[in-house]
């Protein structure tokens, strides 16, 4: 995913960069709505060795405030624009309520892109271009269906003009999850009183730049685990599985064990040569059955078993992790068949996930329907008046042990809205269809 | 460099990994000599949001103590060995005395490899294998000559059995600098009373693993800057220069400016197509002379100028950053000539750096010779008794405003030592030749 993404943004002329881990409180606080969103969960370094620091240092929760003082120095003239940088780094956000591995962890690894443009049009276009890359990462690599849309005012990034996101859904728990975000920061951070990122435009007048920031994180891994995993363990889509095929020797009584192990090694060699990430489990102190369970738990998409009969028949036995289907593959065209199988597994993981996700989507038009659907762990699509106070009110009215309902996004793909349609929550005239639900 | 290194260690079956930024004080303190070396410069997180943490968290100064609790869980049996992981990450060491960008900065980026073996022989072999990769990075990528050797007991990594390093030298300041290190940790960390990393060996007996750790950091960039830079700015070796060629249009009075700019763009296109990292400086509000200085400061290895005369003669003018040499290149075989020139620049940067480094090496056999050479900023090669107390004494006797002298390394490449040779400092029988000097 990283290779794919880096290549794509390189073509967009985004430069690789690395900025520091620490930011002082004074700089962190420059953009007021931004710091209000992040300060409650900032980790502070206050000591080094045995000495107290003169100034406490925040560990970056995100790097807008770390990077933009440099943008302010580097950008002078419209010839310096657009400026586009991206870094892969760790950030820290101290979750007090519900830390959860990969989904909401106190440290996480991500890429964060930061760009500055002369015009809003350019910034707007990039927000969508990046969002499309995020969709590809989820749908084409992780086999997780997502919805593209815009966040509500209440849910947008602290300090942004607007936030676009892709939203996934976990049917088992009935919760939505924000997959990745692409923000237009407008001229909020670049304003003279904040980071003062100004340039002389083509008419030789001073203007503030238009900025975006966009990120996806190791949360992608958590979403993938939750969407595809089953009671046996992980289920990994072939495109992102570090091992795509595990080959397991199945010796049998008098059969020539060495011959079987050799055939396994040869199979791995053949597959690897064709670019397939394959390995053999050579451990002689575990039974084949033990190994099947072990590699199922690890989520390896395809298992190949080789026993004495297979040797005789010039075939191997293949077992799919996703649906357990078993088949014999002739060793003659093994590479082609394995490649085709891996493609099929990738495709059917997506199709199955999409089917399960779509089955959860429920259109509700009234408060009662909404509450009922929420109780049934649905992904709710409802007509909304788009008022911040109404979203706050919905949160208040649905709060409880399992968390309150909120907007996930207003999808770009809008169903038709008939004239006079009312908001499910306020009864006012609805402005748009939005997705609602509990979320991570 | 990263691509090169990652590919090499992948072939050694080192797995990519990511471990956390934080480590608790209790775990950090497990290996006593290790923590003694690092604790004085550890940065501590003590607050999150407005709350004090129950337990202060150290930001990793290096990750032995972060990773080895996992090794202890993962390694059970000799079949689990060798275990080899590598991560690219940031670490923090709070320098109080002399922080210096890239050379000794409070946060730096590096790779750290951590490996465990069943036998000392395997660990020993890997230490050298990795050291050779570090030599290649310095000599073949950064064009910086280095010396391979072993650190003294006083200078080895805190907690290691022994440390090997590559050492560079900065003639201008007369200081040595440790370029990268490859440590054999022996069974110090794996011991039962520390991290308890034990395995059942082939004879079904319990044994502690043999461990290595090895790292190179962004210090490489600092060393390159100091070794090659001149009064005009950076001088970048072509292999690591993000821009290898800068093309500058040189319009002249009545000459067809557009034609010149087009020729520049076409030249860049041709060079890029051949895999050369080339760019054109199209800015129309700077003179060519201004641009020459600008790109010299940035260290771009080769400048190409295109003016009206060049167009007429189907040639371009090339200027080397390293020695200022100018030449006309025919546009017919431009790619071949530019490639050849870049190779030559790479080679001659190394040769010139080696010549300057070698000119600083001084053999001293007595204390007086040693002190004189130190005053002349030499890289001193001296016969030594290899006693820790003697090194401490040398440090004590040479301390002053510019820092004390210490051992840099005992080179693998040992000059002949005649019987009866005495230590330059103690007068005892010498055991080896070692490099000494002031250092960063």
C-alpha cells in the first residue's frame, strides 16, 4: 500500500520529507480551533535525564503546527506554489476512554500530506484526488468497501474548512469507522494572525495560501482485520498478505517423506520465481493438522498440501482461507492456477464484504425508524437538515453504554431527495442524505 | 541508501518491523550497564492532556529494551532461530552539551536491526556482514572514506559484548566521527536475570540466545556535508543527490528566448528518460548568474547551461560542482556523456576525500609525538597497551576547550607491530595499533 501510495503522490509532485517529533506549546496553540481539538490528548515531555525542561514539549498529535512555520519561511511568491510535502511518521494521541489496537491506539504510524496552493480550486481538486487514492487502498488492496463523502461541521478536522473522508462499516459490531481523511484547511492556518503563510500573487498582491492536509494510518490494518476476520483468526486479502501461499508437507506412514519435503521446496521455488509470496512450513515436530490451524489463524490466503498421492498424480491440494474450498491443482500449470485463485480470493473477499455491508444499510425517515435501526446495528441513511445543533441533539438523545449515534458522512453519491422531505430528527426541511450510526 | 540497505538485509532474511516509541522505566532499567549509558539523556513523558501519568514513559533512545521482551516471548526453540528484525524509526537522546544538526541531534532517524542466534559464530559473522554494508553506504554512496575496526572497552555500546564501527574523519576540524555501529551483545541482554531470551537447543537443553544490534542514522548526511562541502555550500555525490543535473537557460539580448527555454525542457526530458534526476530552473525573474550560485549552494553535481551559441552548435555547456571544470557536450551523445561525468564526479569526490583524509593520518610512538599530532588536528595511529585505565588517563591528560582525545577504533587492517613495541601513553608493551583523536 505504501509503495502504491508513494508512487501515486510522487506523480502528483509531492516531495518526501521528515519533520520533528516535538512541538512547543506556544506553536501548538497558534490555531485556536485546532489546538482545542487536540490539546486534551497531547503527551508532554517535561523531563530529560534528571532535569526538568524549561519549556514542556508536545509530541506531535498531527503535524500542521510543526510544518507550517516552515511553509511560512519557504513560500514567498506564486512561483513557490504549489508546495506539496508528505511524511511517514509516528504520532501520539493519548486516548483516555477506549484505546484499541490499530483502531484507536495511543501511538500510530501514518502518512500525512501537507500542501499549499494559490487558489481554492486547486486545493478542492486535490482533496478529491487524494480521497480517490484512499478509496483504492481500501477497496482494491484491503478488499474493504467504503463510502466517499464529506464530514459534518461537528465531525470535521479541528481547524479545517471542510473534511472529506472514506467511511467503512463493521457489520459484526454495527459501527461505522472513518477510514482516512482529506482536509481542505482553507486559509485558516495560513492567516496572518496564525502561521502567516502568504505569497505575492500574479498581480503582485499579497495573499494567504490555500492549504490541504490528508492522512491514512495503521488503522487500515485494524479495519481489514475486523471486516474479514472470522472465528479461526485473520483472513488476509492476497494483495496485502505478506505470505500469500503456505505449503505444507503431508507425510504418510511408509511414504517417502524426503520426496514430499523436496516437492514442497520445489513448489515454493516455482511460485516465488513467479512473484508469489510463498513459504513452506518445514517444522518436523508439528502435525499437518496443527499447521493448518496455525496458518489459518495467521490468515494466509491459500494453503497448499502435498502428500504421497499428490506426488503420484502430479498435483497439489489447494485450500482457500476465505471460504474453505478445496481443489486439486495440476503441477503443470500451477503458477497460472495459483495466480488466478489469489485474484479470485481478493475479488470474493471484497464482494462478500460489500454484500454484508450493503445488507446493513437502512434508510430511515423518522425518529422512530432511526432508533429502531440503531438498535439493530444498522448503517443508517437519513434525510437531514444539516444543522449542527440537531446533530448535537441526536448525540444527546442516543447516548448510552454503547456510545451515541453521530453522522458518519454525507455521501457524494446522493439518492434523489423529493421536494418537501423532512429531517428525520428535527422535522425541518432536509438538505441532504447523510449516513448515521455508532462509530469507532 | 535506504533502498540499497533494505534490499541487502532482505536477502539476509531480516524482517521489517515497527515497535513502540515508549518504554517504561522498569523495562528500560533491566540491563544495568545499558541503562547507565542511556538514562542521563532520556526524554520522559510525564503528562497527557492535563493529567499526570501514573508511570513516566521514556521515549526510546534505542530499542533493545523495547524489542527484547517480545523476543523473549517469540523464541522458544532452536527452530525459531535466527530471528532477525529491522525497523526504521526516530529515537530521542537529550544532548545537553553540544547538539549539532545531523551529527548529534536530540531526535534522529535511523534503522536499527536486532537479531538473535543460537551460536556466537553466527552472531560474529553477521556483525561483519552488516559492517561491510555500512562501509558501502559511506564509500560507495556518500563518497566518504571510512576505517573498519573495533571500539575500545570504554567506547563500546552500553551493554554490548563488543562494538564494531566504521569511522570517518573531518580534516577541516581534525575530528573523527563514528559513522555507524554493529554490536555483538553476546548473551548480556538474553540472560535469565535480564530479558530471559532462552531457547531449547538441538540437544534439548536450555540456552540463552546470542544477540546483535546495528544501526546507521541521519548522521550519514552530516558527515557527507562536512566532508565534501565548500565555501559555496553543499557538494553532493551524484549517487545520493536528489537532483543530479540542473539545467539553466541563458538567454541573450535578441536571441530567441523561447527556443532556449524549449531546448532546456527537451534536455531535461531526455536526461530523465535515461534515469538521470534532472530539472530546469525556469524562473524568469532571476538572472542566470543568480541561479548558478543558488544551485551551487544546493550542491547539485552538474550544471548545464544552454544559450544561443549552444543552440547553433548543437551543444550544451556543462559545469562540475566539485571542481568547477567547464566543458561543451555535444547534444548527440548527451546522455552517455552526462552519465560518464556523474560517475567521474562520484569517483573523484571519493578520491579527493581519501587523499585529504590520508594526509591527516599520523603515526605516533611517544606521548610527545602524540600531543604534537593532536595539536595539528591529525588522525593518530598509535601502538596501545589496550588498557581501559590508560585510555581514561589519556582523556584526562588531553582534556580542554576542544574536548579530550580518545580511541576511535582499533582498525581491522593492522600495520605490522615489531616485538617490544611500547604503548605511546603508558610505556607498557603495546598490544595493537589504534586510531586516536578528538571526535564528534
